[in-house]
C-alpha cells in the first residue's frame, strides 16, 4: 500500500545537515528550511540525517530542534526523527503518563500493528523506558517482553485490560488459509456470547477477535451477519459500553478496512471544538509511508471533503504547513 512520503531523489545527507544547522544558527530560526527538509525526506533518509548531524556537529539534532522550536510543530519535527517502533513506544508511554489514560491511543496502536510490529514495539519500549540495563536485555529476553505489559496492565482495568494484554502478545494467526467450518462455529460462538444471551461473555469475543487471522475473521463477520441479522459492529454497540466497546469496535473496523478505520480516527481527531493533536500527529507520521494515500481516499469518500482541507481548517502556522507537506 502506498504512502505519501517517498525517498528524495537528489538526497545529499551532508548538505541537508548543513542546511539544518544554518537554519538554527544565530538569531531566529528558519522554519521553512526545516520544513522543506523533514517534510520531503523519507524515514530512512531522516534517520541518516539525524545520525550524520551528530557526527558533523557534535550535537543531537532532536536536542537542537527542542532548543529552537515549540508546541505541536516541535513535536511533529522530533517525531519524524524516530523509528516507527520508537515513535509508537513513546506514544504508548505518553498515553499512560499522568492522571488518566488515553485508551484511544493505546488501542489504535495495538490494533494497527501486525505481530512483528508488536514485537518491535516491545523492544523499543524496553530500551526507551525500561528499568534494566542493556546487558540485562541481552541476557533475558523476557525482561523486555513484560515491561510494556506491566505498564498497560497497571493503567487499564477490566475487560479492556484483558484485550490490551492479549493484543500485546502479538500472536495473531497471520496465515491466508480459511477454515469455513471454523468460521461458522466462531460466528455462532460470538452470537451466543452476545446478543443471544443475557449479559455478554466478553472473553469469547476477546479469544476469537485477537487470535484469528484477518482473512478468517472477514468470513466470520459475514457469517455472523447471516446468523444475527445484523452487523457485528451493531451488536458490539448494543452489548458493550465504554473502553471495551471502543476496543472491540477498533479491532473489527481495522480488520474490515484499515484505511477506512484510520480515516475515521483522523476525522474524530479534528471534528468539533478543539483538535486531538496527539492523534493527528500519530496517524499522519505513522501511516505516511504505509497507506496514507488510501486513507486520504477513504477520508474523501466518507466526508466529501479532503483530509488536507480538514487539516487547513483545524491547524495553523508551521505545524499546518509541515502536516500538509507530509499528507501531499
């Protein structure tokens, strides 16, 4: 699936480093130069710039940006200089920091990653926020495996905690095979665990929705609609509330159509009064080289207005300029 950010053809890492250095040297900052470089280089090139900058000038590029920029523009720029696992680990930590937990961020990250992505996230989280040293990490792989789980379990509760913990295992079946009979049995089990009984057995939803392959679950959802005479999303909304409703709906929507899921999340980040800048930055940075082209298309189809138009209306200044350059 195509992203909006591509490798810059005439890339010259040393020239970019010199330009960035010049943009922050002396009085004032040339934000336009920073935007032009960070917004037109892909992740591999940005990481190379970050590493070479320190070699050339003996200073950390992220640290330099922090001394020159502020607010959302700073956060966007610095996040563009992290690997995706590092960025998402940082987002997970932010979501659990201070009073209250950002469940939207947690579930969005966990449903948006495949098994390898989950494992990469766990590695990055331990390296960035763990309490053991790197030598411990090498000796005992279980140390890093449990770090993010410990934090998530400590910050969530009830069925949502179980769902998040299950997703963090990264053990979903990723095969392309479909067992038609099992799909029918799974659909029947979901029906009997929800609208066909008094109360909801959320553990059965958890077991099936977290472990089965995407292709298998698409068949399960179709079979469920035949049995229940309604879409599984409607049943979840009827049977569940709060964080667990959010969690299971996110899983189902991501499985059904990934670009549509993220398009809806982007819309939620900007609708109404105020903007959820964390969510807006997270999706744009994360998906910019994965499937942002499809997300833009889904957004246009859903809301009859382009993603860029929404961003123009809801953001301002250098932050808006860089976002729009990434979105394309």
